[in-house]
C-alpha cells in the first residue's frame, strides 16, 4: 500500500476517529452523535460519487469541455447553496451565482493567463472548486452582516440620506464594516499557514511524494488565489446587495434582519 493509496481497509481504519468523536459526544451528552454519523455518511457518499464522476472528466482522453461543464454546474450549485444558507437576504441567489462566476473567471484567467498551471481537466475542476468553496462562506457572512448592519443602523442611514447624502455615501461605513468582517478570517488563515497548520493542497502533494519546496510553491499560488477570490466575491455581494437595499431615488427599502 502506497502513501497515496490507502485502500478500503485504511479508510475504515480512519473511521475509528469518527467513532471516538461520537463516543466523546455521547459521554459529554452533547447530542451530536447522530449529526456526526450522518455527516460522515453523507460525505462518504458525496465524495465517492464525485470521485467516480471525476474519473471520466479527468481522463487523459476526455475533452476539456467536460471540465468546463463541471465548473458551470458547480457555479449553479454554489448559488443554490448560498441561497439555502441565507434565504432572508434579498436577491441572494442571483448575487451569489454572479459572485461565483466572477471568482471563477478572475481566478482561472490569472492562473491560465500567466501559465501558472496548464489548461487541463485536472487543473480546471479542482482549482475552480477550491475558489468557489472558500468564497461561499464569505459570501453568506458578508450578506448577513450587511443586512444586519443596515437593519440595526437604519435610523442613522436614513438620517444621512435626509441630510442629502447619496445611498452610496450613507451606507459606506456599514458596508465597509461588513466587508472587513468577511475578509478577516481568510487574512488570518493566510497569515497562519505553514506556522500553525499545513494546508490541504500542500499536505496532499507531500503525501503523494512531491518535493516539499515544489509543494510549497503550489500551495502559495493557491493561497494567493483563494485570498483574491474571497475578496472578489465579498465585494460583488457587498456592492450588489447594497444596491438592492436602496431605491433609485436614494430611499432605503424595508429589509428583514438576518437571523443566525
């Protein structure tokens, strides 16, 4: 058995850690045992299905257009996922889908435009997936924060509007605060990489036998892409959502407070 092929026995062996987690939850009466087992089973089914599907997409004889189709499906699914996590945010499906599309276009244009990676199915699908996956959480967070900030500070915003400020100027301090909140976790994660934890891409490459320095360069490129993607996605959501909150004549629409 090689380091990159753990086999079914190795997979079952790693499940022992899930059993430990379930046992700890049961002993401490956390009432999370069922959720842990369900999450583990769901992850196994989803990843195995994806793995078998990726075999077809990533086959050396397969057309690269199958990889691009996979990316389109990921973008649409990401939009639905963002909507399901933040249904109270007006127009979140369209904004979320648009932000994911922007992230993919920007990030893939950079890596393929500068020839960081070759244009192949094995690079298109995983990289697009990482950019989308890391950006989704930030999109939900910034959307909730903007709705929460503008709901709580409605009187202040309307006072600014009454003094003659445009909706852009009246909302700017609160939108800026929401954008900062959404970006800080990714910034802190980027700062801690290597010292506090070894990220997934680098770990996978090292386990696959790639030279450590080469693994680091790949990981750095991915980390830079993720940071840029998160910043791009929250900006699209922030600007788009703020525009929807106000009317063309600079009045604030009624919005519901985001729930936790």
